[in-house]
C-alpha cells in the first residue's frame, strides 16, 4: 500500500508540473513519449527489461523518475516473480500497472480488444481535469497486476456493457489473500478483494496465462469497469 500511495503521489505531482497533463499507460510499443514507465516484462532471462532498475530511474524512459529515485517502489513486496539468470533468481522490477484509460484508448471498445479503433465510445483521460465521471475518488489509476499477465506498463480491462459479455483482458494480482492494491485519482489507495475465482488464477511464473478471455457475469470485471471510464455523450 505504501508503494502504491507513493506512485500515486508522483502521478499527481507530474500533472501539477506539466499543466495538468497526465502520464499515459505506456501500452503501445515503442512506448509513447509520455509513458509513466518503460519496458516489457516477461520471464525471458535474455530480456533486460525484467531486471533493469536503471530504466526506472531514467526520466527519458520512465516519467516518474523526475522525482521518484527508488526503483523498489515499483514492486510489491508480496510479488514473488523472478527471472533466473546464470542460475540465480533475480526479482523482476515491477508489479504495478496503470489503467489504459490514461493512454491511446482503443482498448475501451467493448466489441473486443482493439477491434474497432475508430469507435471512441469511452472517455480517455489526458488531463487531470478530464476525470469527472467516474470522480477522482472512484477512478482507479494503478493496481497490482498478476505476474503472469504483466507485460508493458498498461493494464487493459474492457468496459462492460453487458454482464454476459464481460471479459478479463489483463488479470489483476491476488497476492493479499485474494486481493490486490488499487490506487485512485484522488490519491487514496485500498486493498480490494476479488470475489470471482476466475479473477484469481494461481501464479505459475512463466507467463503462459491466457489473456483476453470471456468471463461472463464476473462481478470483479464489472467493479473495475465502473471505475475505469464513462461513455462519451
């Protein structure tokens, strides 16, 4: 919780120092210039992003580095994911991801994961003042992501228009007895307990978790969707 609160504070300070402009989630590859964090995580020992703490401290690669100098803040102490290099297990550098409501926004199309990039049906936040519905106290920004779901800095969850069509695109972590830390745009963070077993697959620490799966009537995905964005009028 302490790490999430620190990241959330720096997220706000960045906006304060940049005329209300927010960092983006960093989903696209290569990462857009305003990405909050750089790097693509997996379990490949040949991928330097998995263990490169210097990238998190470089303002050219990670926008929070202008003030946040401690790379350990990006990792939840409960995260047990490692990469084996030369017979030694080395912790991966990041456990948290940012909502893709702060970024390009194509994922918000409920027809599918980026299925129709021209639909623009849901609001994407580029400035702090854009966050009105949901309110800052109800709009989530960062959360702990499942280690086998982790890749780039963005966390995708499709907006739920029909509960029967709910999907899990990226999986949240469930380190804390079936719960994950979640931070919100007003600066607070909380531990949220997931209630649907489909939201909580056991980590295998190999990245083989299937993403973007149908999860009909999943109350966790509905909860997350309600706190992600709102329909454009």
